[in-house]
C-alpha cells in the first residue's frame, strides 16, 4: 500500500491523489502461463479525502471518459469489503462489475493503522489490465497492446516467469525469515526516532517479505497469525506517530485552517 | 383516509441485508402506530439495492379525542371551611391544566373525591409521524455499519435521499447529510434524474415509469417468468437455486434475463467446477439438458432493459471464458502430476505448528483408520481400501484447483483420483470423508469411507484440543463443534460399535507419539469427553428427546450413542405408564440404599442365609442379571417385571438388619440391581408428573 494512501488517509487533512501503482501478489504468480493471473499487475489508484457526496456519479463519469457508456453495459456495485490485516486497515464498499467483470475495487476507508478514519476517504482502484482487455477486446493479458506497437508480453512476460520461479523454486526461506526480522527491527528503530516515512518503507518490506514466504508455502496456518500481528503492530505505531507529527505541524494540508487550529488544540488536550 | 410513504435512498446495499432492513423499518412504524393508538389499513414494504420504502395506507387524520375524569384529593381536604377550593384542590387543578370551575365532586369507593374533567384532543397523525420519522430511520440496525464523508451517523451504506410524503405533502426530516423531499430517483442509468412524486399513492406507478421495480417478490417473479420463457424457447432447464435467485433479485432494480454461451470444450471440466464458476463467482444460473447434463449456456440477470443486450451478453461471455480458461489451466496443470506428487507436497505444508505437516496429519488419520477398521473386523480387501482412502484423503489440498476454489476440497480429489484409475470406493471416500458437513448432510456411503471420516474428525479434535483451541461462544474458527457433531451423527446413524471415549483417547495418543509431545493426555481427553457430551446432548435434544431422559442416559455413560437413542425411543413409549413409574421408583430405592454403602463391603452373597421369602424371590429374579449381556429391548420389560418383587422386598424385609450377614446379603441384592440398571441409564434423573 502506497504511503500516499496509507499515511495520507490518516487524520483530518485534505488529500486528493491519483497514480498508477504496480501491485505485487506473489501468490498469484503463474510463470506467465495463465491468461489472467499475474505476479504483478497495475492499478490506477484514486484517493479522495474527504470523499465528495456524489463520488459514485463522479466514478461513473470516469468510466464514460474511458469509452464505457453505462447504457450499453451492465454496471453493478456488488458488495465487497476490503481488509488489509497487516496494516490494520479496512473499509466497506463494492467491486464494480462491468458486464460481470470486476473492473474496480471501490472502498470507503473506515480504519487505517488501527485508527478510526475521520473524515472518510474513498479509494478507487481501477484494474488496468482488466479495463484494457475489455477496451482492446483481448482474452489474454499478454496480448494487450501496452502502448502503440508494444505488446504487454514483450515487457512483462520475463519478469512474470522469473518472479514465479524465484518465489516457488529458488527463494531461500531461512534467509527471508532473517530479512523479515531485520526489516522489523529497523522499522522499530526508525519509529524510536519518529521517522515515519523511512519506518513505513521498512514495514512495506516486512509485508512483501511475508507475502513471498506465504506464497512459497513456508508459513503455517498458526504462524501466519503471529506474523500478521507483528506487521500490524508496526503499522499501528507508525500511524499514531504520523498523526501526532502532522498535528505538531498544524495540519498544513487542511484547506480550512480554522478547523485545523481547533483540532490541533482538541487533540493536544487528549494527549 | 391518508397515505404515508417513506423511502430511504441509499448507495447499493449488500443484497442479503435488504429484506431484513426494510422489515425492521416496517416494524418500527407499526409499533409507533400501535403505541399511539393509530389504526392503519395496510402497510407495504418495498426495496431495491438502492432504496428501503414503506407505504402505509388507511391512516386516520388524527388520534381519537379522549374525555378523561381525573381523580384528585379527597373532599375532606379539598375545601376550606367557607366552601372555597383549598390549596390542595387548586394545586390539583393547576397540575392538570384545568380551571377550578371544571372541578367537581364524585364518590369513589364510598368516599367523596374531587375530580377534574379533561378533554384531550387527539394529535394529528402526521404530527405523530413527524415526531418519529428520524428515529425510524436511525434506529435500523445492520450487521455491519459504515461512516462516510464527514458525517457521524453509522449506517449500512451512505444515505443519498429521503422521500417522505404525507399524501401529497412532504413531511420534513432532517439528517446531518440530507433533508427529506417529495422526489425519488429512477434507475441509475435509464432514468438518473430526480423524479417528482405528486402523491404517496402513486409510488408504484411513478417508479415503474422510471424503470424501478421496488417489489421484491414481483421482481423475483419477473426473473422466473423470463427464465421460463427462455426454457420454453430452447427446450432446456435452468436451475435457479433459491439463495442465488434471492440474491440476484436483490442485485437489480429492473431485471432483464439474458442468455449467454461458452465454448463446448469447457464441458470437459468437472460440472462442480463449472457450476461453482458460474453461480458463486458470476451469479449466473447454470443450464441443463433433459438428462441433467450441463449445457454450454448460462443465464444472467442484467440490471436494466434489453437495449444493447448483445453487448452485455458479449461482455459476460468474455468474462466467463476468462474464468473457465483459468479453471481449465488449473485442471490441466493438476493432471500433469501423479497423486504422489501432491501427497509429497503435503510434507511441506504445516498443519499446526508443533503438530506436524498435512502429510503427517494424513499419516495419523491412516493409522487411526486402520486401528478402527481392525477393531470393526473389516476384511482384508476393505482394510486395503481404508488404507488407500486415508493415504489420499487430503492430497487435493495441494492442487491448484482447490487453492482457487477451497469449497471443492474432496470433490476435486475424487475427480483426480478417478482420472488416475483409483478404485471407485477410494474416489468416493476422498470426497465423502468430509461428510457429514452439516446436520442434515448424508453420511459416507461405504463402511471404508465412514472409518476414514471418523479418523479425520478425531484427529482434528485431538490436535485442536492439544493446542487448547476450543470453541468459545459463537467463535469456532476451526468448526470443532461441527466436527464433533459429525462423529456423533455417524455413530448414531451407522450404529458402529465404537466408544467415543476410547477413540478420543486413541487419537490423542497417536498424536502424542507421532509428534513426541509429552502431552497431558488425561487433561485433553477429559476436556474432549465433556465436549462430546455436550454435542451428544445437543444431538438428542434435536431429536426431540425429553430433557430428563437425556440426563438419565448421559449419566449412564456406558451406552454408545446409537444405543442411547434406541433406548430413548423405548423410554418414550413407557413414560406415561403407571407400571413404569412404580418400577423406576422401586429401583431408585435400591440404588439409593446401595449408594450409602461402600463397595468393598459388598462382595458376595451367602445364599444359605437368605431367610425371608421376599428376599429369596427377589434374589431369584436378580441373580440372572449379574452377568447378563446388554439387552436394550429387554431392559424396560425386565424392569417392570421386577417391580412387584422389589416392592414386596422393601415392604417386608428390613435391609439394615442387626445381623451383619443378613444385612450384607440384602445390600448385595440392592447393589446388583443398581449396577445392572445403571449400565443403561440413571433412572433417578427421570421426572414424572404427579398425576401418573
């Protein structure tokens, strides 16, 4: 989870961003053999805080911009709640279906880093490969045209094969368990110095290492919970420190600075 | 008469929460009307994914007026000597907001009291409603709530509009994010603009004009009708599973049924995989021919009308093709390997920490299965089959297909084993060893499969309890209750001669020695015995067995579950008979007397010292019971036959005689009776009503 999502959805400050995020899921690695399953795919992620009241309409307008006219299709909001247990984050929302295909994960964040969100952010994550395969009428993700004259396969097949081979055959679990411990302790050291962004980088490394080990089948059911809890604990800490540091800065990203001042004082009293 | 309409407009709600929510809303309105003595003719509920609505008709203009006579202080203190109203009377009038001229005197229980006459005017119904509107909306409770924007309210999904109409007037409600109005919204895409409602009674017509069908049952029947016409047109059968049909009906506001197809080649996939992909992932209905074989079609329900249906079908076909390609990929990949590849792989997957790998778990299931099979004296061929089932029972957990569709565990194992030429009972056993998965589920068909099903469950329970994992309250993440219930169900229905305590202990021992754990076996088996006892009690309760009978059977402890159930059946036939009651009382007397003596005093009987005819007669009848076999059918008749002799014995014979030999003999007879009887049940737990 990008720090621009995880950290910035914490606290009262205004925040509107959109970016392309390469999203890695080691368990979905298929050596580039599967037409739809990828070790790494791409999401267009949007965060709006606070969320506008008409966000659903805004979202549907964005589909129109992509050439998808709702009157010619069947667009549905089907319940799908989202949770990131390592990050102490969850939200309610939907997967958006376009003629039966999930093209977007749409979530109203309720908690991040174990903190109640206020105000609530909306997160829209457009599945770019899915949308592209729809628009380009392609069955196999590797047949997509990435940009004019360049195929998806020419770029991404090799890393898919290599990452899969590494994760399922080559990965040295003992070494990665060691990495996990090291990243964790470095994250903790960063937190002791209240260095939020470096700490979060190490938390992400922990999280990815865990995902790799998990995909390699090196983590048992009962160990799983313990590893998740270790990363979650760091996430809770980094979230709390981030919020406090933003308070100390006077919540500079708030458009309404009077409210910012009031909140700074109110939170100070609670400390 | 008046009509009131409330519609809460929301962003799309989860399908299964819609109907309970609208029912709650209706209940709140109904209860407000009752509490305020407002009659109503009709209360209708409407709902779609985007709205919860209640339409109340036949409402009066106002509550009825009431003429009240309110009792005040006694006359003795209500008037001054000069006849004026006293302070007490004035205070009473003031409190009830009536003028002193409206006070009068009336007798109450032979004493004069001051009364006030008061007329209470009924409130306008719309006013009563206005006071409750907000509560009706806010009080709805949902399994999971959310906040949105900057608002405080927690609700199922964001509220976007409120329609609140008293006949043709807006009845105002103000929430932090929205005010009520006299407009609704039509279908999200077909009629996105707000639509005015001239009168509450026109709800259905107006919504129909903007392509919204808010009547759940009607929407469902529209879907069923459209599906039927497809069936007639094409001569095939569409299976609409009840839950899926309800869910689909709650995913749309304006349903249009569409037929799509997929490549015939995909039919080579097991039908369970195809149905799972269609029904669970895509909410499609599968299509069959007259012989119940899947056809390469699917039925989907669009939220909208039929324009551009071809595009929508095309899109859905593309999705199902991609999904089935995925599934086929897994199916083909899995088949590239021998079954031993997967069992080998199980070595690397930890079951529970310090409790070994999945492969080791299978080894334990195997050794327990073989022990059970030997105990049940299965023949050589059967034992070989048991062995093979146990060896393979969890291999498919390592297959790609089960990783993708966990619900297909067992089912994929069966298919893959058959493709590799395993024998038919083995294939079935791999699927069926998970049975019974719920209360009404079928048992494994063959004895070989039953044995492995039991071993699997016993190992799971022993493992969990050895790690102190126990269900608490509603939390039972490893489904241990269901697992134990499965064993109880199997033993009850199959009537296998297996003792729960015995095999619980064997399962714990197997785990202990395989993992070299040094467990406190006594603690684990005691906890498991208690756990099983609760499950057995539950099982008997569900079977409608009376509470005291369950208690009596459970205290007996020696009977197997199916024997308990059989005996419960016999007891039920006798519960009302006076002879049975007398017999139970007689035996309980013997049980109580023998309980008061420690067992070591009572080892033998001196038959020569039996002097009274009643004790001789009773001993004659009791003696054959000493080493008798368990005979459920004869237990109650024997009990009843014994009764006259026992009663005569207690009438005529002094058990606690001064002579120690006589006393010893008589206690011995009582104790023998008690021991015999308690092998079946604890009769003293039975409760008889006084009349019988």
